[in-house]
């Protein structure tokens, strides 16, 4: 990841805030309490919507600047898999043996131990490891954050398919797809999982549309505030439709047009993915080791340990993996795209 580009926007800051919102929200669940919510939507869900809205915007930019399928997919894989596989290995080989109720030989001989690792690496959302966390307030679920990675990968594939078909050059295509996803009352075909995954894909599609129409969208903090307020105050049936539009718009506005002071609050590294990957298993391990732990204590322990792991993940795994992008080469963006970027928005980080 090129830090010369990310420091011209606030997206690192927003991703960090979103990861912390997910951590705090999950701390309530892991202690057996209801998660804080805005209307009918939990704080953690809102944080994930921020992630997906930003991701849609930046991934559409990434394809536009280098519309080469194999490089696009290789870059996406370098962003997701090295840190994910490392987190899975630490979970299976460190957290598992320390907290399982089985003897070490039984734990490592159990097929579920290795299926957890393989399913997680294949983005199939593994749930439990043998003998882990059965007595916890939120039983057995080893890492409840991993389910969002599969729809993220689906969204990457969708962008590549639309991009290959020329849909990102035809500026009406991405907004039309986003509108269809947002207004669709249900999925009659049964091809798209309902409802959680479709919520995330809606936010991603809106974010991608905001990039495609970036020079035509009216960008204003008052609009962002009004949309977020409308989402927060809307009745439940309307709230979801507003959320997947309001949150991506507000996130992109803050990312591209928000106060420059925000980017100075971000560490020299993108620790959001590491925090997202490690906070849940650290929270479960804390709940297992500390009977009756409260929300505040669990937040404190999870934040401290997950932050340290995220720092290590960024510097040892993620940044070296992202540096491999340079070895992939890059096709120069069309001159018209470069001119448009310079005229309308500072380049963002399309990692």
C-alpha cells in the first residue's frame, strides 16, 4: 500500500473507527448482552456497512485505474488472504490448544481442527473448534467476524465482471445495479443469500456507484448529515434502505472531503483489518479465562491484545504482501481517467 496516497484522504481513519465499532459491539454479544443499536441495526453492522461502502468506492477506482483481470484479482487476494491465513493459523495452533477442553492429542486429531483452517482459508465461514468456548456466554463461535469476507470476495468478482463488460465506463450501469439491489424487496431466485449478505452487497454497490459518478454527485457535509439523521430516525422498514445509501455516502464524504486533522489521528499503518480479524477470538478467549467478565473489561482487553496483533499483522504480514503488488506491474490508466482523477478527487487507496 502506497502511503503517499492514503495520507491524502481519511479512509484509514474511517476503517479504524469501523473496526473499533465492530469490536465494541461484539464485546456486548460475547458477554451475553444485547449489542448497542441504532434503531434495529447493531453498531457492528453499521461498522461493516462503512467497510463495504468504502470498499465499493475504492475497488471501483482500482479497476478503473488498472482494468486488467489477473492483476486486479491478484491484488485483492494479496489484501485478503495473507492476514486471514495467519489469523486462522494462530487461532488453530495457539488459541485452540490453550483453551480447548480436550487433550492436545485429541484436539489435533479431530477433523474439525483442520476443517476450520481449510474452510476459513476458502472463505466458507468456519464456526467452531473442538472443545473451545462451549461454556462461554456466546458459545462455540470462534470468530464471528469472518462471515463478511465471502461477500467481500463476491463483490470483487462482480466488479471484475462488470468491468470486463465495460460497465464501469458506461456510467449508468453501476448505479442501475445498485438501485436494483437497494429497492429489491427479496431475492426470488434464491441465488443471493438473504438477508445479511445482500445488505453488504447493497452498500458496496452504492459505494462503487459513488466512484463512477464522483464528478456528478453533490458532495456536501450537510447532505451527509441529513442522510445519516434520516437513517437514524426512520422507522424500521425504511431504515435499512436508507442505511445502505446514507452510510456509504457519509463515509466517502468524510474520506475524501472531511477534515484533514482526521488523517493525522491514524497510525502509520492500516491496523483495521488486523483488529477486525483478531478482536472476536481474543474476546472469546478472554471470556473463557475470566468468568463473569464485564463489557468494559472485555473491550479493554480485546482492544489491547487485538491492537498488538494488528500491529504485528500489518508490519510482518500485510504490508510485505501488499508490497508484492509492485512485482505485478501495472498498466497505465487511460489519460482521460488520470485527468478526471486530478480534476475531481485526490487519489484514494484502492487496496
